[in-house]
C-alpha cells in the first residue's frame, strides 16, 4: 500500500486532495471553514514565484536568444504570425467566457492572502499611467506584473545591445529562471494540501454550486479550443494553402503525445521530425517550433483569458470591456517565455489576478481541474506551433 502511494503522481495527489476537500466541505462544513490559513499559505507561496520567474525568463529569452538576430527575416515573420494567432485565441476565449458565464453564481471571496491588497480595481487610465515602473523593487514587492514585464523587456533589450559585457547578467538571469523552475516544483508539492483546503473552504461556504461552475468552465474551454482549431487554424490552412491530409498525418502523433502527457516538451522531438518530413526546411523547423514554445502558446492563451474572466465572474466583479482588454494585454505579455515551468499557466494566472486585485482563491480552485484543462491547451499549443512552421516555410518559398 505504501509503495503504491509513493508511485502516485502529483496530479493524482491533487485529484485526491480535491476529492477530500469536496467531501470535507459537504459533510463537515464547520471544520472545512477553518482550513482557510492552509489555502492562504499555499497562495502566498504561489505569489512569491511570479516576479523573479517572469524577470529571469523574459530577460534571458530576449538577451540570450541570438536566433532572432541570425534568422532575420524568418524571425520577424514568425513573431508577427505568433502575435496575430495568439490574439485570436485570446479574443475567442474572451467571447466564450462572456457568452457562457461559467463563473456566475459561485461567489468566490478574498482570502487573507489578499488582505494587504487594495479593494478597488485599477481603472484603465491607472494601469496605462503606471505601466512604466518608477522602481522595479517596488513593482516586484507589489506584484505588479505589467510593470515587471515592461522593465524586463527594456532590461533584456539593453543587455542584448551591450553584448559581451552583459553576458554575466544574462547568465545570472538564466540561472535565476532555472532556480525558480525548481522553486516552483517545491511549492507544487504543497498543491494537494492547498487545493484540498481551498475546495473544502469554498464548498463549505458556498455548497455544490461551485462544482457545477467548474464543470461549465471545462466544457466551455474544450468547445472553445475545438472552435479555435477549426475556425482559426483551419482558416490559416486554407489561406496559406497547406495540404490538409499530409499536415494531419504529420501533427497526429505529436498531438496525441501532448494530449496524453500534458507536456509540450514530450512532443517536441516528434514534432520537429514530422514537420521536416512534411516538407518544412530544417532551419525553419529548428527555429520556429522551439521559439513558438515561448511565443505561440495558442491553447494556453485561450485558457488564460477564460480562466481570468471566470474568476472575476465567480467573485461577482463586473469587468468593463476596456478592463478586459487590458487584462488580455497583460496575459499576452506575461505568457511569453515561461512555457517550461510546471503549471506555467497557474503562475501567469496568479500574476494577472494579483494585478487586477481578483481573489487568489480562484487559482487554488482551478488547480484542482488543471490536469484536465492542461491536456487540451497543451495539445492545441503543439498543433499551433507545427502549423506556424508550415506557414513560415510557405512564406519563404
């Protein structure tokens, strides 16, 4: 029995924690409501990841990747394509979550993890006014993701311009990112307890309506991902005249690997090999697909737009259209460069919720179903990157 428990994956433990939390909230709501501090500790640790992780990964991604300089024209075309397609993904997710409103009626409340945050949400003017940081230390202390991203982009560009003299700084940022990857793994060991406590508190306070909302969110996301593949990626295939049957055969295996393992990295070797066999030149495949793992996360960006507005709906916060657009801009910026982090979408979502002063309880609640969501978004990420390499190859032909 003990050996069997040791062999269980972290995802399995998270599901066990979620089930235990549901049972505790249903049958012992008085006890469940006292577990708030456990959930709050987990959420505080999640928030501690955001600033150093985003800074390290973005600076190293900008200054350490000489590929963009060497590839020149191909790099520009790839980046433009990435931004156009991920923008469609964000807006499709935004439309789906506003149409279905899966979070309506859940009534998530702020936990003590946000006790120090101001209650009022930033207006559009305030976010634009403060997007450029006066102090990066202050921005990191407040968890202001937009300011951290802007500083990291400018800092990375400066490192790239300085060249050899900046190599120690770039190497430090690479090491910082690697350390934060491991730090994130350590924090995630507490996920079963944090998720179980958060679900227990939520079910104990709100009842089973919370689970209905989560089911609606899962269904909404899967339908939106299918629509994105059919409507957006399908339109790209038709416009660029990619042969459908050979492309399907090329992406089928990496898609299945990504879906079954929820890991883009597991599918990368097969994706590179199959797209080269499909006819994409090797130098384009070698550049576009790995770069897309940081800059072209179609499935993840769609999920993030759904999840962030879902939390706002669950908290009873009515975001204006302008505020939702600013949230999408935040997600578009913060989703770059952290694809290699375990539960990367969770970290990005936590940063966005912190910026817009939405309840971090939503992160712990969503983590309970993250494995189901991750399978869909990761497999769509892989399809999107395979298609991106074919599109860039067609433009270069």
